[in-house]
């Protein structure tokens, strides 16, 4: 049996970014904070680096849609997509994994494979009912 613990394989995550000057959290990250004008330098060389904040966990469904016209490679009739709001006020879109979505319902967000392309997995938000 192979011991995979030596490879330090981590689950994929999506990050928001926190302004080091005023503490405002953004997703996606801007180049300049709209509240205090602090600049973000992705390399962290010139300006102070912005803290990464892992996104996920509890959220509330704001709106949703059912997409029927799917690109080649999907073998389902339709997919459900939604926009959610996290407890910290940030909003994100992703795939809904619930049978009967209702605006305002509580969900849990995780990052997972949303599509498999030959030789590459595409990761994104997946929203499901709390366990």
C-alpha cells in the first residue's frame, strides 16, 4: 500500500483577500482598496501583502438559475447555479447541489471539481444543503 501522507496533498481552496490597512475583505481581490486606497501587490515585494482568507462554510442562497444549454461534455439535462452570500457579507457564484433550491435557503459551500477536462480538473464552488 502507498503512503500518500508524505506528498502533502491539500484540498483546493478559494481565497478572499483582506486589506492590511483597513481590514476590508474582498472577493475577488482588487488592485486598490476602495475604502482606504491601499495598493495590492500580488508579488508582495513593493507593497505590503494582503492576507488570504479561505472562503467556504455557511452561506445563504440569494438567487439561482437552471442552465439547459450546456457545452459539449456534459451528460445531464441541466445544471443548477446560484449566487450566495457568506456570513462575512462576501458573495460568490457556483454550482448548486440541491434538488429543489429556494431563494433564502441556508447552504454550505465547499470547493470541488466542477468539470473534468482531459488531463485537468476545473475547481469551483459547490453549494449543498447543510449536513
